[in-house]
C-alpha cells in the first residue's frame, strides 16, 4: 500500500509535527504553563463550592470571572509556547475568518462568559439575537440529517453531517465583527483558541478541495490538557448551567 506523506514547506510530515508538539508539551515550562491555567480554575471551583456549602444559591461572582480571565490568559500563553517550541507557524492571523462560519463547540461556562462579554458591547444584544436565530436555523439542518430525535453530540455522524452542511451555508458566527475580527476575542472559547491551521487560509473555505483534509496540528487533546475542560465542566455543573452543543446554541441560552 502506498502511503501519502503530507509535508509542509518546512519538510516535516504531519506525524513529525505531532511528535514535536508532544515533545514541547513534555517540557517543565509547558507543564508550569498548564498549571497556571488550572490553578485559577480550581480556585474558582473551590470558591463556588464554598458559597454553596454556606447555603448560597449557585451564582457566578466577580472573583470567579477574574479567575477565569486569568486562566484564559494563561491558556493563550500555553498554546503560544507550544507552537513556538514545536516551530509551528500558524497561517491564522488578524481578520482571517473563513473558519468563523462553523459551530464551535463550547462549554456552558464559556457560553455564559461570552454572553457576559457581548452584553457589554453596543452591538452585543443584536449578536445574541443572531445566535438565537442561528441556533433555530441549525436545529432545522440537524433535524434534516438526523430525524426527529437528534443527539446533540459533536461526535455523532448525523451531527457531523449537519455541521458540515451548516458550514457550507456560510453563515458568519454571530460574534464575528463586520471587519472580519472576533468581536469578543478575549472571551472566545477554548475550541476557537486551539483551532490552528498551517496551510493556506483558502483551504479553510468549504469549497476548497483541501477543506476536509487540511492539516490541523494537534495542539490540544493530551490527557493533561483535558483537565482544563474537566475543570470548566465542573464549574458549569456547580452553577447548573445548561449544556449546549455549540456556540450559537450556548449563547441562545443566555439571551
Ligand atoms: S483556521 Fe483558517 S480561516 Fe481560521 S484563522 Fe486559521 S487560517 Fe484563517
Ligand atoms: S467566537 Fe470569535 S473566533 Fe470563534 S468562531 Fe466566533 S468569531 Fe470566530
């Protein structure tokens, strides 16, 4: 059997790039950077647990938001360091937004954080309203691919097909600004932060022949990194926030 090797300008195969990322995340510095993400998340979790133990209704506090801001800032540092150490130069840049026609996965606390950020903008309410409309429209696409009882799970084949169909419709993310940049960049979810391409941005367009096979270096997904998602999910659960399969749906829950 002939195996095709995907090689970028730097001469590495995607497998080699993956190994370089793996080496980068095994350094003490990367472990410390990841700990800097997890520490504020765990502190936020303990703060909510303590409030609940005192009989308070579960609710986000200003202190929790400050801790989350710190965690996401540390997350950006962690990802930038990995890419730098693995010598991966993303094609992603300012106002590059072909990927912002997707339905990014989102954790409930991330959706609430983004809704909070949008509410502080002049256009925020309109963006939230657009999220509601898109969530409704995507539901129709989903039903067409899955039947009347869709599973809201991004790993389900029916959901994946519906997501691809949605992507081809080209609706810009409700958070995308008119200038092509994310209007809530600091509040974007983990899935947007870890979405990295190294090929020509034109390959991120659904009509590109490389759309489905373009290389996405595995910058996220190691079991140590999944601790971050688990901590965010734990905070979401403590606050009794509704689950959502994607950003549009998640924002629609907080309008
Ligand atoms: S994923 Fe593609 S479209 Fe999105 S920012 Fe990166 S290169 Fe641009
Ligand atoms: S949240 Fe921002 S980065 Fe993510 S898809 Fe929407 S506009 Fe793009």
